[in-house]
C-alpha cells in the first residue's frame, strides 16, 4: 500500500517545504510550519496532453460601453462610501481587523440594514451560536430585522444552501478562518483550508450573483491571517482600524475593483453599535484646545475625502543617555527624517531631547504631506510658542530642507475654510507651473519655500535662523 503523500506548509506565508524546520525560509517566522496532506497528483503526461483541445477564445477591443454593475446600497453612508457606492452584485468582500474592534457588529448592522430594504440577507456564523447573535442584535436594536441566521462551518453545506432558487442575495461569513472543506485534508484555519474555502465561496458569488462578505482574522502584525493570495482572490479588501481607548473606528479600503482605493469611512462606537460620522474633521478637532504649544492642524486627504486632524508634539529634555522618540499614528522613520532635517538644515537643536508625536483621535496618517505640520508642531513645542489656532499646515519636506508642493491643494483649503480656519501655511508652487487657483473666500495663504521660513516664525527677532549654504559657495568653517 502506497504511503500517503505529505508536505509541510508555513501557516504565515503559505510556502511549501519538503521537510519540517523550526524557521520558515520564505518569511522568517518561527514555529509556523505544519504537516499537511499533499493534493493528489495529476494524470501522467500533464492535463493538457490528455484532456483534449480547449475552446477558442474571442477577443474584444477597448472601445465600447460597459454598464455600471448593479449594487445593493445598505443606507450606511460610510460603508457605502468605502465600497464605491454599495455592494456589487456577485462580488466578494473581505474585511479584517483586530479582535473586538467591531467587525461582527458592523456586519450584523449591514445585514439588518439591507434586510429592511427587502434584500434577502443571510448571516452565517462559524464562531458564535445563534443565541449569541440574537443577543447582540437585541442590544443593537436590530431584533426585528428579517435577517436569516444560521451557525455552520462546512463550506459544502453553505454552497448547497445558496444553490437553492430562494437563496439570499447577500451572505455574511463570520469568519473565513472557521470554514472547512471536506475535500482538503487539514484542520480549519490552516493555509490550505482558508485558500480552498475562499475559492469555493468566491466561485459561488460569481456563479449565483450573490454578494459574499467574508470576515477575516488578523495576525499580530495587523495583516489578515492566512495566505496572501486570499486578498487577491476577492474583489474588495477592507481593514477595520481603531484604538481600544478611542470610540472612533476607521474602515479603510485597501483594494477595490469597483471603486477607489485608500477610501476611509469613519464610525463612532457606542452602546447602540456603530454610527456614521458625517463630518470627521469636526469630530477629530472637537476636543482641540487653542493657544497650546506643540499642536498643529494638518489638512490631509484620505482617499477622495479631505480630512483635518490635529498633530500633537511634545519635546522635553531627555533624562537618559539616548533620547527617546515615540510616535502614535505616523511613521517613526518619517519623524526621524524630519528631525534630522531640522537639525542639519535649520540649526534647530533637537538631538538631546525626547520627542513624542501623536495624531489625535486614533487616526493613522501615511501621506508625506504631513511633514510640514509635524515640523511645525515640533518647533512650536521646542520654542514653547503656539501655532496660530486658526491656521492649517500641509506640505512635504525634502532632505535639503525644501518644502515641496502636494496634490489636491484646493480640496484641503476648501475643507479648512468650511470649518472656520482663516489662514494656511502651504508650499510655494513650482516655478513655471500654472498659477494656483484663487483660494476660498475668508482664508489667507502663506507660502514658504524652505523649512527655515517656518523656523523663523518661532524664533526671537534678534536671533535670525540659519540659512542653507548655497551650492558652490566656499565653506567658511574650514578657513
């Protein structure tokens, strides 16, 4: 009797090895390789040689009209925004987030909202019993919503149920790590099971025109658990972000085949569940105090939405030999670069101080346009001189200290003017480019070219800022 074939698969990256080892050679993770049954080998000579000829494909040109795909609108404005206008019929959506962040709550609210609009919805729970789901629905005030509930983990049973003529049009699978397929010889949650279960559910969505929402767990690094190919199989990938100490939750689009990426939706968590935040800028600035040094308002762009958020910095003398830099909500490497430019190009002595940077409200900023706002907050805290409370700041900083223009300047200024800001510190336009449009009424524009122009606003008049040495000029320090 032939021995069953075995293989060793890394549960972190999906790499396959011929023997077990303590460390994966592909991703470097430890103790993630497990033994699984190998798939049955194909026919000898290859499938193409024994399967006959395939059908001839027909090609089409790029010209032509394609109708917009039909969508299910839930009525939850922030969720519809990140999806590009609603759930597309026959699409597969994957949402991930930390444990307890509110993924199941959001999915139950979406299913109830669609069901109340006469869209048949099914909520399939693989982690909780029906009584637990009902208790959550009662707490959220959704007990009267006509959502079809069931508790199942077998993908074969789920597919058979969805093949019926009266099957629901939207199905929520909570979660994909608990699903299993009996044709795969491995335990639920492994790379092989997650890949096979997801493939079967995605094929069901395309074949039957059902919108499938998959809830996914995340690893300690914040990535969705399972193989990376899982994010390539689905049409839309959403990440639910937030801090336990904040009531705000950010739903961020990472991938969307039917809409823009990097879009965000802002929710507020309460005892009645998640509620939309129509004006996130006003919410993030709601607890802002004026005339405090080290605080600066940044006008950013998240997806297609302009967003104003407060950046806070605290610079204090270090009590240790090595100064500490702590960052919340921004890239720590980016902060190190801004501090180095301030010290090398502008003569600002920051090296012997601890620097703490925080983005208020729990929002995470990734665009380089926040460089100038971070520099303004750091210099303001170091000089103990507050930034004007009615000023917004944005711009990118280069290693030479130059302040570079950023995109969507008009959208940022319009959002600032709408919230009552009266001035903006922005980069000067590029030489030879088209003149910038007229700013919104009621807001004054202050343009700067170099970071020393920012530092001069926080230094006494009798101490001029250090100017950068011109290229080709002699270095007087060597004389």
